[in-house]
């Protein structure tokens, strides 16, 4: 991370940086020594991120030269597997309740009533 140059618009202000990292005293001492050994005057505003500008220029150039093409989204190829049957659960539940008899009683409930009567 130390050797990665960042442009001024990409560097977080100290107040925006999370302070959740745990650093040992030895790590902090080593980091300070490393930074001091590489210390020099550096002004991030002197460096410009030209990647975005260059990319935009190249895209505009391709459009101007009609070097563009459309991206057609194709349906994924069928793998030949059968599709699952989708059923209407509410319709199946209603049909089951209608089959079970009056007032939605199940066969088991009707049997237990018959036993109680006997």
C-alpha cells in the first residue's frame, strides 16, 4: 500500500477514514522508519489521473470513426433438462379441503368422532 500512488481526489480525509485497525508498537515503529526513509516533498495535485480522460477520448474516437457495434443479449442455451412443473398451491389446498368432507374435517377427525360416538 505504501508504494501505491493515489491521486488527490482518491485520498480520504483523516476524518473520513475508519480507525478500526489494530497496530502493534513494533509495526508502528517500522512503518514510521519506512516512511521517513522515503520522505520527500510530494504534492498530489501535481499528478493528474489521465486514465479516465484517455479512455473517454478513445471511446469518442471509436464513435466518430464508426468502429462501434451493438451488444445483443442472447438467451442462454438450453441444457436439455426438463423444466419443473409449477403448481398453484392455493388451488391445490382448496381442492384438498373440498375432498376432506364437510367443514374441512379430515378422515382422521371423522374416525375419532365415530369412535367417541360408539
